[in-house]
C-alpha cells in the first residue's frame, strides 16, 4: 500500500516539477537545489557564495525549513530576494515538493534573475526523491558527519551533480578519512565533482564558485 | 490528498506500534528509540554505552540504515545480539516503521533481554512521526550541527524523553552557544533531561548512563 501511494505522490510531483522546469527555462534562470543533513553548513556556504558572485550574477533564494525564519533572515543580508518556506504550515513536510517551489517562485521576478538557489530542508533522505524542476543539485556533507555517509545514503549522492565536503577547518580534530569519503562518493556516483572547503574560513571556496558560475553562464548562453 | 494518505499510514503504524508495546511489556524488555541527524555519533555512543552497562543489563540492538551493515558490524563487537534493517530493500524508507520493528524483534529472545535499543535511520524529521512501540526516545544532536536545530526541528525534540548533546570535545573549535542550545531545547520541551557528552572521549558519559540504567531498572521493578 505504502509503495503505491508513494508512487502516486511522486508522479504528481514530477508533473509539477516539469511545469516548474519549463517556466524556469522560459525565464532563463538557472535553478540549483542544495541538499544536506541538518547542520552541514548550507546557509553559511550560501552567505559566502552570494557575497562573492553578486551582483554580477543576479541571485534569488528559496529557503526551506520546518520552522523558523533564521536562515532567510541570515541570507537576506546579502541583498538577494529571499523567500522562506515553513513546511510546518502544511504538516511539517520533510522535503520541498515541486508545487511548493512553484508557489514560492511567484514571489520572484524570474526574468531578472540568473540564479535561483533552493536551500532544501535539512534531510539526507527524502529531498532526493522530489524533483523540483531544478537544473542541478548539490549535496553538502560536513566532514563531522563521517566518511561513510555516501555509502549509507547513496540515493542522495547518486542524484546530485556536485558534492561539497564542508567544515574542512575541523579536519585536524576529527578522524575523517578524506580519501575514503571521496572513494565512497565515486562508488555511487563516478566522476562527480567534489569540492573540499570551509565555508567558515573560506578556504577552498574558489573551485566551488567556478563550478557554480560556469553552470549559470552555460545556461545563459544556451538561451 | 497527501495529508489524508499520511494520516492513514500513521494510523496503521500506530496499530502495529501498540502490538509491539504489548509484546515488549509482556517480555519485560525496555525499548529505547534513538534518533538523530546522520553523523551525530549515535553508533559511537551506543558502542561506549554497551561496554559500560553489559552484561549487568542484557542488551540487544536493532540498527536501521538505508544501506550498508557498517553500524551493525561495529555494534556486534560488544557481544550484544544485533539485527540490521536496510530499508533499501523496501523502497529506501527514511524511518523505521512499527511493523518493521515487529519483524526485526523476532530475531531476539526478548524474555532474556532487559534493554532493546533501536538506532533509527539518520534523519531529524520523519522518524519522530513513527511510534515503534518504544518505552522512551532519545534524540542525539552533535554540537557541530549548530544550536538552533531544536527550534528548526521542534517535533523531534518535543517527542523525545531525553537529549544528548554529543561531540563536546569539538566545542573549542566551534562557535556553539551551549546555553542557547539548551534554551532552544527547553523552549520546545521544558525540563527535558539534557546530557552533554563526548562519546569519543567518554567525558560526561556517566549522567547519560545513570539516566538510561534508571529507566531500565524502573521498568524491571514495575513488572
């Protein structure tokens, strides 16, 4: 029973995601879906990213949380338009669904954006199942979570287009095997680009920014 | 639609959980459901806990993961009987459901256990919704995840009976406000016991062990 129901929910979601994708393509905006466990440092990475790429790249952000507007408040300081979704209003959903993103996108002047970043709910499982009509997906893994997470949560790493290994400033105080972590990632997703960085200290930020800005530029030139 | 379907799934789960609860009570085994984000250190905490409380307390463990038997392999070294559930076999479920726990419990001689610990899937959202027939619930939060998680994921902290703040050995290298974290926890769950500890260094482990062994002893004396 559960599996049939889940299939129906995902089919409905895929239809909404298709509509979003057409709409984003028509406006020429590149949409990045950022996913991770709670507390991996997505918001800090976004804060640092927005400062470096704006205003050359015109950015907007949709932030998903079950409760609070903490992250939207932090990101709004960048000057980018930010919309917070609180899934608590509709049952405490553990992911952002495509129809929710469709409604949130109404708050933006999409024609005047180059990049719309969706900071998904902190959850390494469910968000991977829900296409939101994005162009690319990035998974952020904090090195404090341990190197085996790509093996334990393979769907997320399989479905993403790049991976960030964040909080590398803490590596001296952890038993984290970086080569093993990259090996686990490439076992489930060969050749996926991996960016080792510390959003806090900004060490290693440039390769990540180059990847992101290249994606946006290619999307723009494809219009 | 989604909400109705979710209600039906949860009602079915609650019925299975009730059956589990009767069965565990009849056998006199105390069941603890441990939940957290991925990588909070649940398995390390359990390894250290089992060494300290066995064989005086006869323990069994059910470990939930989407993929891999890494955690079961680690925990089996304690000598406790361990059963690994891989939800990948039935759709990659993001939580352990009561009927799954019921089946996994068949592998144990429940009459000869004092404590059955369930290490749930690493997910700070969905597992909180699924009663598995446990006696108590503990949420583990790594201090690397940031102090605001109880406010952002209130359902989990509201439904648990105790909270562990793990990885305190990393506090010197983090901007983590312990008083704020405890404040956020007590905002959503006043008076919930909180245990600050480092499973890695074992600092602060005793108050946690006292709480757990007291729960088990009270369950035994209530028979």
